[in-house]
């Protein structure tokens, strides 16, 4: 069993303790990672500041961009290796390969954008010239969730590097292997030592040390609302900005004039992709009264055809990430059954599902009250709840009646209605007659309300990883 070390200041550094990495397909131990803590985090932050004072801080934007473009090339070159590491933590291999492709695209996009972050000149009093500049925060902290380990690392790290920051990355303890592989590629690409540092370990140890460190200039966090509040509190004590992506309970709204076949296929794919472990998964489907029975029957037929298997079997769904996540999902299903909600359909396990794996059947639940826990709380599994609505006003009320506001889908052929709902639904992203857009890196992503704030992806992410400075020069007439 391989043991992986931290990557700090361009060197591989072991911790005194280790953590086991478990393969969720069969429950066996597959590797060990370093259990980093405050000492390793402190060393990584110091390495980041040293890099900022050295060649990295002096490097021009064009050269930074070329390094990111080189990273994209290396990720594509090693796509099979990286996909295997992602697959080993539960993803069907086809899903893992798609994640690797998107990860390369992040580095490509931000590599090309690095020299295109422009300031402005501002009209001011006679005899003055005023201009604005974007500068890096310094050393940024990146605490990454386990559900899309490589892709989320890339979408957070790439724009920060493009702006000239140095990075300390704390990946999730269940899914650290691709972050460490990325560190190796960064070294090969030519990033100076200390620019990208990776410290593995527990959230309550390495994560807390990183989020509270006084040498950090910005924190990017993806995870639960509860931990997000702690991150925000820690950042407030050091008076630094944060980007928080804290999950969702996203509605898919289906009107009677929608293309039901197209909507049904996309809605089911959205909730079962990555075994439902997606922050923006459309986990609530709101269906207009007059098509409710017909459409839920279609959805049920699709759910019954779904098959769950190991990552290597590459079926519709793989396992969830760990035993705790499986228990969480099963608890919500137990609540639904206790309250006599309608279980409209379930998928099935493949014939050779390995014993010891963390498998959950995809489940469709019908006639769910809008106030019920399964309609309000993020289950983070392949569970879709169906709700009725009467008219547009009633739909908006239900869609907005959760603590979250990350994404939403609207299915209708009425253009005016789609424009009205795009404005009235409380969400950071609204998709009309599509959902997710294939994880397009160009689209700003983030939430409102309990889903957090700040934006990842798109050009907005670059601005978030930079500090705007105004320069006022008095030169006379």
C-alpha cells in the first residue's frame, strides 16, 4: 500500500501520522496519506510567501499563463492515470475521464486569461490621472470538497495562479490523491517551488490550521453550510475575503408545455450523476398539476432502468464516497418511508457489486410536501423528490422556499415565462431547457442565501482572486 506525503516548497514532506484511503467500491484500504497539521500548514504558508518574494512574484502575466497552459497539456497527457485515481475513489471511469477533461480546460481557460485582466483609467480632476490595477492577495487557501476532487481543485487553483497568488491546498481526506498528482505535474510544468503547496489531513486539524492562519490572504472553500460558517468566522478574525460554495437544494421546474422526454432524460441524469454527490444537482422536481402523473411515470421508468456498480464496471452510478455518506442517505430514505411518502421507483444493484462497497439505490419519491425534510435539506445522494405546483406564482413560492439558492432549471416553451422565472427564482445560476451545460468553465458559478457567496468559474473568478488598487497621480496641467 503506497503512502503519499505532503508537497511543500517543492519537496515531499512526510507527517508523523497517516490516514488510510479507502476504496468505496469494495471498502478496502488502498493507500495512506500524511496527516498534516498546524506545523505543515505553517511551513506551506511560509513557502508561499517566499515564492511570492522570489521568481513567482516577479513573473509577468504572459509567462504565468504559459505555465498554466503547460499544466493543461500535462493533464491531458496523463488523463488515464488521473482518471484511474479519481475512479479509485468511487467514480465510474467514464465520469472520471470527463472530470479530467474539464480540469484541463480550467487551466487552459485561465492560462489564456492571465494577461487579460485589465484595469481602467478613471476621469478625474484636471491635472490628475487615475488608474486601477489588479494585484494578487498573496497566499490563498483552498479547502476542497471530496465529490469532484480534481475538477474542484482545478477550478479553484487555476484562477488564483493566473492572478499571481501562491497556494496552500487542503484536499478532502477521502480524496487527496489527484491533488498530490497535480502537484507533481506543476513541478514538471516549471512552477517555482512554493507556488503550489498541498497539505493533506483532517479538516479539524489541517483545515482549521489553514483557515485560521494569519498569513493567508483569501480563503476558497467548498463544503457544508456548517463548516462554511466556521470558515467565514475564521476569515473575519483575520479580516480577509472568502469564497464560499455551500451546496444546494436546486429545483427543476417542469411546465405542461415543456418537451417532457428531453426534460426527463436531463433531470434524471442530473440527480444520478456522480451518485447524486453534486452541489448543484437538481434534487427537487417541481411538476405542474396537469402533467404530474404522466411525468412522474416517465421518471419512474427511467429510475427503474438505472444500475449501480463498482467504478470499474462503469454503470449508471458508482458507490458514494464513504460509509458515513451512505448512512446519511439511508437515514433520509428512512424518514421518507416513516412518513409514508410515495417511493415511486428505485434503481437496482448490478449482479456483481462487490461486498463491502458503499452503494445506494437511486430513488424517486413522489407527492412530497414542500416543507418535508427531504424537500428542504441537502441529501447529497441519488434521491429525487417530486412536488406539485398549480401555476407560475405557486411554483416560484415553492422553488424559493428552501435555505439554499445555488442552481435551478426551467422547462417550458414559453419564452416570456422563462425570462420572468430567470429573474424571480433565487439562484446563482438558472438554466432554461437545459441543466448544467456540461460544467462549462466559462459560466460564473456560485450561490445566494445559504448556498454561499462569491463566484467560481468564468472571468468573475479571476477578479475574486485579485485585489483592486486605485492609483492617483497628480501631474499638473
